[in-house]
């Protein structure tokens, strides 16, 4: 019984550790992308508008090439990692809502201002 309980606790601890590592990696990646400054609310609004322009078929989805166009960045390892950060289901596409919500997690705006997005 004690050994079983220890195994469960160890599994839960490992899951928490893995989640913390992933969270740290996400923060580091967004910090690298934003130059350590966080994303300004005006930038997120600009990205929202650009997403809508690039999404020519109005599907609410963009692929990696369109993602780079939206962020006005060239293909790079950092951009590929950033795309994977938002492509939660590994479909090769990102939904507008997930993208904007994800970006607002890294904004420099106050919490009450994030609600305005």
C-alpha cells in the first residue's frame, strides 16, 4: 500500500515538473520573440487585423506560412517553435481565437485591460 502510494505521488510530481518545464519553455520562447518586453496591446490588435487579412478564405485558420506573414517574420527555428506553441492539436493550423488568447497571455497590458481583447 505504501509503495503504491509513493508511486502515485511520484507520478503526480513528475507531471507537475513536466508542466512547469513546459511553462518555462513557453515563457522563454515568447520572451525571445518579444525581446523580453512583453507584447503591447496595440501589437496584438495589429496581429488580429493582419490575421484576418491573411486568412483569405475566412476559415478562421492559418497555416505556418500564413503565421509568418501575420507576424511579419521570416521562417526560422524560433518561428517554427512559436507556431508549435499555438498549434495545440498538431493540425498544422492555428485558430484565430486560440492565437489571440495565447498572445494576450504574454502581453504587457494590465489584467483588466486583457479582458478588453
